[in-house]
């Protein structure tokens, strides 16, 4: 797995050496298809460099189901911490002897004369087929409005956060209440920092309900295998924020109302920054109520499943509010409030500019059906809701890789695997 000179041509090039690219490699090898993986950094790079020190999975370890390599540890209902996640992915790469060229960045992909041309950081090559296993989270998204803040406020993106000690003394504002924002706010809160959290529309999920992890119940209900085409929102579900909860310390709910009761300051959505201060939308109550409604909706879904199946399970209680804001602050002077740093937990932007192929829709998203694009020989993998809720996770990425490689193999005249024949 070292950087070497490139061959003049490869039958298949996989771009990206994370769990998606490695899963594709496993299936390509199984089909006897020669290939290479180009990884611009190192295997599991994102897990190593874009997660905070106390990061852990929010889904239980048993959902780690890479091809022929299920979670190997002794705590299937626990939550792997960052170093263990990295070790899991790296060990998978070693076991399958993945042909990874680390430190090789793909700078441009084009096509002419039925061959794909790749320009990389170490030279040029060609390929018959391309698998883009680079997720959809490419560039940290910090809104331009951040430029209006006083220069003496330290600002970082959530991908740069490691622990409270890296920030200057004083209060910390976290902008964004998705999975990362809420967990980082909790991390700071547990470290004794005064936290100001700017909320949004992300939903929440119970950690444990009626004697089991909610993820276990949802898995039994088939929620992680529901195809995007059968979801009520169809492809629009890909734009939804993930539910917030945590696997920290064995797993628990994240309850922003309880945080507020314990001293965390909560705000509605950030709308503007002016000389008067930071301006917030009057929607804090709406955001909290909507998140709790999703939480209780999941509980009700589990209740119906238990009743219909006649399962003997402990009685469960739906969530009841422990705190209500007396008023909603709409303007805040960050400096006067003692805030010395801001963490922008505002997600990522996609950057497909290196792919000069007509595979994108009007919004710049790769148009595909379960990873198979409109251009023969071009595939995508590892993206959220590529096909199911599990597609962007360790749980479902291997199944999608099997489907994509089966299609690729069939195009090359190799008999289709059962995965392709049986897929929806």
C-alpha cells in the first residue's frame, strides 16, 4: 500500500480509500476484476483527521458489517471510539490486501474514445470504468456570514475540533444542532465550558427504549433496508439531517432541554450578523418541539411493532419536556456574553469539479440509481441514502458495493451475482 508509478491503464479505478472504496475492492477481487484504489491521503483518513478526541459511533458496533468482516470485538451493543474505528477499517484493508495507492490524488477525470482519462498527483493513466467512492462530504462549509464576526473571536469548523483544551478560555458558541454539533456541545458541556448552541431543524432519536437500543428496534422494522424509492420523501430524504443522539459512555439520549436546564444557552437559527450582534430566528421552541415530536414518533412506531408482534417488552415512556424557554433571545453581542470562540457545525459541501463527465443533475448531484449513473462505466458509492438509510454507514455500504460491482461485472461479460438479480 505504497505510492508507486502508475500503470498506463487499469480495468477499474476506485477513487477513495475509505470503507466504500475498500468494500468495492473486496467485491472486485471476488469477481476477478483487476483494479486499483487511489486514495489522496491515507486509509480511513477522514476518521483519523475530522473527528474529535472523544468521538464514537452513534450506531451500535454490530452494525459494522463490511464485506466478510463483521465487527470483530466483544461488545456488539457498544459504540467504538475513534481509534477503534480507524483500526477496524485499516484491518479490513489488510485482510483483503486492497491494492491501495495512498497519497495519490485524482485531479481530473474525463472521457474520450470510450476510455476514461485520469490525471493524478503522480501522473496520468486510463481506465475502462470508474467507481467514485468519495462520499458527498468534501469541503467544510463555513457560511460567509462568519466574516462579519469580530476578528478576535476564534473560529473553527467542526471537522477541526478535537477537545475543549484547543480553544481559548471563555464561553463557546456551537452553530448547528445536527449530530456533530450536539455531540460537540455535549463534549464542551462535560468539560465545564459555558456553551451557547444555535439550533436548527435536526431531529432526535431515543437511545434506549423498551429494553433495547432504538437502533435494534428500527433494524427489526426494516428501516435501514428501506429503499429510497419507497421512502415517503423519495430522493429528498438525502437532504435530511441525521437524528442526534450519542454512543458516549455506553450510549444515551441527547436532550437539549436538559442541557439548557443545566446552564447551556440555546438559540434559534442564526439569520444575520451586524454591528448590533448575532441575530437569531424566533424558532427555538419550534426546533425543540419538532425534534421531540420525531423522538416520540419513533417511540410510537416501536410501540406499534411490539404490540403487533406480541413481543414481551418493558413498558416505555414517551418523552416529556423538562424545560421551556422563558423567552427567545433574538440578538446577542458575543463579546459581551463572554464568547471567545465559535465552532461552525454547518456540514460540508460537495465538490465534484474534478469529474468532467455528464453524470450530474441540475443541483450538481450525481444522478444515479443505486450507484449506477447514466454514463456506462461510472459508479458512485458511500453517499448518504445512496439506496437505503444504511448506505452511508458500515451497515449498508458493502451491499451497495456488491450491487455496483455486479453491474460492472455484467457489463464486462461476467455473470451477474445474486445481489444484482435479487435487488429491488
